[in-house]
C-alpha cells in the first residue's frame, strides 16, 4: 500500500550560472564536501546529467531512475535533492536505497535485475569511493547507464559540456522529504502527473544476484567447520548491511565475523584506526591487518598466542573494492585475480567455462599466464571499469551486435578491484564469495586438514611462477609538477630509451600506453608511461584521477620469477631495486619533493 503525498510535481525553474571544474572522470565528479554543499553546485551537475541524457535521446521523461550512495556525509541530503529534481524533470518512477544506501555493485544489480531487469534508464551513485568522508573531506557523484555500468565517455563529455553552459535547473521544491528509513512506496502528486517513489531494501537485489553466482549451501558447510573462521571489515562504509545479510543471515557465520559493519558518515573519522580512510589495503585497514597477524608491509607479526582467523577481507567506502588475506598472509590483488581465474571451475557461475578475462595495464602479468595456459581470450585495458564493460557487452544485440561474445568473464585491477559479468562494476562482495567458494570446494571433506589461502596461492605460484609486485602511491603532490614529470618522461621515451641500462636492468620496450578498444573502436591515449626490461620486469607511472586535493602519482613495480626460482620472498623487498630505477628514470624525489611513498600496496 503506497502512501499518498500531496505535492506539486511540475517543479520550479531556478536560474543559475556554471561552476568551473565540473568535468566528470572515470569515477564521476569528486570534490570536497563543502564544495558540493554550495548553493546550486549539486543541482547544476544533476541537471547537466539530465540535459545530456535528453540530448543523447535517453527517455528521461516517463522513465525510471535509481538513487543511492555509500552513506558518507551529505548523502541523505543529496538523495532528497535528486529525488525532487528527477520529479521536476519528468521521471515517473524513482527507486532509492533504504537510508539512502546502495553500494556501487548493488546499484548495478538494481539496474540490471530489479522488476525483471533493465527497467531504469540509469542511476545516480553518491560516493567518493575510498576517499575519506565528512564535512571537511570528500564527496562524489556519478551516473551509471541502462546497462548498470559507468556512463561512457561520450555521455560524460556531454555532461561536461552542459555544466559549462547551464543557465537554469528544475526542482520540485514543494515535494516533501521522503522517509528513507524503511522500505515503502510513496505516490507524490495525483493523476497523470503523479510520481512513484519506492524506498527499496538496499541489499535485496544484489544478494539475490550473488545467490545465482555461487553455491551458498556449499559455502555454508565451510562456514560450519570448526577449524574455519573469518573476519570481514566493512570499514564503516556501505558494505556493512550487505556483509551481515550474506555472512550472518545466509551463511550462518557469527556476527563477530563482521567488523566495523555499521555505516558512518565519516567512515569512523580521524579517531578510528583507519583515520576515516575506508580503503582496503595494508596501510588503512589497520584493525583487520593486525587481527590477521600482519603489519603494514604484509609481514608476519607476533600475535602473542591469539587465534588468527583462516580468512580475512576488507571493503572500501562504496563496497566495490576488496582486500583478501589468509592467516598471516596477504594476497595481492593481481594474484587474487589470477588465482580466481585458475580456480574458476569451482565457481558455479563459470560451470561452462570462461570466454574472456581482462586486467588493467598496471595490474601484474599473473593473469595472462593463466589465460595462456587455459586458452582463454585475454585483454589488457587502461585503468577504468568502463573498458571491461565494453568487453562484457560485446556481442549483445542491443549494444555491440556482431561482435564476439566474451562472457562468462572475469576481470580485475591492481587497485583492489575484482569482478565479473554479473554486474558492470567491480564487486567486493563477489570477490569475497568467490574466494569462499574456492575454499569450500578445496575443503569439502571436513575429515581432512584445512587447505589454507596461503597453500592455494603457493600452489598457484609453483605452477605459473610469481609476479612480484608493489604499487607506490605518492598522494597530494603538486599537480603541475607531477604533470611536468610525466610529460618529460614521455619525451625521453620519444627520444629513445631502448637498450639503456640501469644497474642490472636493461630496457627492452619503452612506451606510453595507448588502447584501441576492440569493441567500439575508440582510442584511449596517454594511459601510462611504461618501461619493460629484458628480464621481464616492468616500471609504470600513472597520474591517478581518484583524488580530490592535489595529484596522486602511482608507480607500479613488477618482477617475474619462474616456478623453479625463488617464489617465496617478500614482494616489497624483491621490487625495491626497481623502485630505485623508477626514481632515476623520473627524478621523482627532486621534482616532487618526496623521499618515500604515502602508501605501498
């Protein structure tokens, strides 16, 4: 039974002027929260999205829209604003997550599956991902299209154009605030102009979809083993309700398995162990890393007789990222991706095999070694989930008819993102369940000793060798200086670097990565500066687009060791010589004034 709300749904037209810098990137628009709180700022961007969609012939008027976010400060206020603007722009049905919450993968699941699937023309996700939340921290917004994935560049370019030209926006000021505290239906207005606003269970659609990917009954048997225990750290982001629903209600694990599972507007804030950085890595997931018997370098620590869980995982603010840990053992995201592909037969979603796999260019080469052995089509893309989305939609009659079909599909990025074709976003909970499924299959006989995460990864290295890997992040550096450094490295490559030696490393290939999309033919240029050495090692530099203040330079270091070589050293130690080469190639210390990285992962 819907609650009737009397209101004028026609809306008001508000005069405005453009704001500088509202150009959305791969992850949407991210700024300081106070910037978004300025009068007209959010409204300008939302109206520009609606205007861009109309120009792109998307049926906004009369359509269905989804709204949700990661629960950070300003999330609830922004939800109410977008509801009123959607009504004024002619949207006839709005789905909004309970308490304004929808994880990024859940938004994709809602778009792709709710009410039979592909009903909405898209959805607004309110998130700045792993960036800190709070009034003095970060906020973000992005639009996902009808396939559940991030808006393609042709749409985001249109959005930006409209942000530079906007003179007015539409908003139904007379619509009262919608009670988002529990699932319910509301009818706003009457007759032909009435609009339905439905507050949906934030977890329902995503969890139902995950049940189709995995065998929950088999995983429940793993969870019931006396020698199994796990901890999942939601880092006070949006993942908490999803973790409780799946791990506790569905799989029967105790509530103690869910750490920091209450979403908070500041992700715990400066006083928390993570200092409000809901970022699943060894540096920020301090509490989980200690519980799992490790330090910030991934080294074993003395746990003083404490029982360390068999399995650990962490999520970021909007729950699309994941970190995987075994008992006193860190699994790098690159290795995690490769191991899951090698063990895909254990996962019901892939019972008929994989037709495609992909990784972002900076991610280690571990994946293609598996793909080559298993004869699975492999792709190396720029960083950004939208490139994977095209591969997943290849062969779809609506989007890319006549192209090869690459689904079922697994893909991932070194930045703790893993996923498959069940949604068009990376999915932290999917990755955790995939690992639990592999563990469940490997430990199907409770009478046998438990096969650990470390044993599974070690077995993988003995077959495929090991890609020692680390990423150095230099956060908050001067943007102009970073851009000049990148440009100068590009010039040095153009002038010729092949054959030059840096210690024991001799350059075999040096280039600036460029990607021609095999599905839509688009070309992505300047996607990273790469040096490949004769021994198979790599050094890569990229400027990241996920920060708000200053710039982040990411340096990727990789060295391969074959199955019969030393594969059991500490990764960070092995790649240290490459870090020295990277500094020599770039002049980073002198140019950016940084002796050491902010974060190593």
